[in-house]
C-alpha cells in the first residue's frame, strides 16, 4: 500500500512539474501559435548562449563599411519599438569577423504584459515580412538574415 501511495505522489508531482496547470498557456495549436513558439525558442537560445546585443548600443559601436553603417537603417524601427513600449530591443545571433564585420541574424523586442503596449508593438510588426499575431508570446522577431521561421532549420552541414 505504501508503494502505491509513493508512486501516486511521484506521478502527481511529475504531472505538475511538466504540465504546470496553474500557469496560463502561452501558445495555441494554430499556425500563428506554433510560429510564435518557434520564435520564442530561437530567441531564448540566443539569450541563453548569450549572443545578443542591445540594439542602440550595437548601432553606436558599428564601424563604417565602405562609407556606410549597415544596421543604421534599423534605427527608426528600434526607436519605434521602444516608444511603443518594448521593454528591450536587441540584435540576436551576432557573428563577428575581420572580413565581414559584425552581422546580426535578427532583431527582437521583448513584449510587455500591458495589452495596449502589446497591441502597439504588433501594429508595428504588421509591416514586417512575417507579421505575427498576439498569442501571448514573449517576443516579436524581425529576420535580417539567416534563420527564417517559414523555412525548416538546417541540419549539420546541410544534410
């Protein structure tokens, strides 16, 4: 009898640990929900790596290449995101090399909890190549180069 009770307690603890029924569900099964889940996972990996750079700081540090700054065209978008209520705007998956300089794969903004600010940020993102819908995700993501939410992630050496 003790063994059954212990197994039930362990099973219940495992269920609660994995499913977390007290937390609000973030994504749904719609294509927009699955797209948001992919984007959040990709951005979370960049943050954990860490491979992000605060957007304004990156623009300040960007050197001139052939007489121009490559990422300066994103300055208006960055300021628009911050003024609309983004809590943090960063470039992600940054590659640095002597030959090509600093290159970012994408730009993301951390979404606030305030519904009005979220709506304003999603309105801005409607002009982007992959306009997201609000499905309670953590980020909006603007692809610059590299990984694309509509293309499968490449495997090692393209195989």
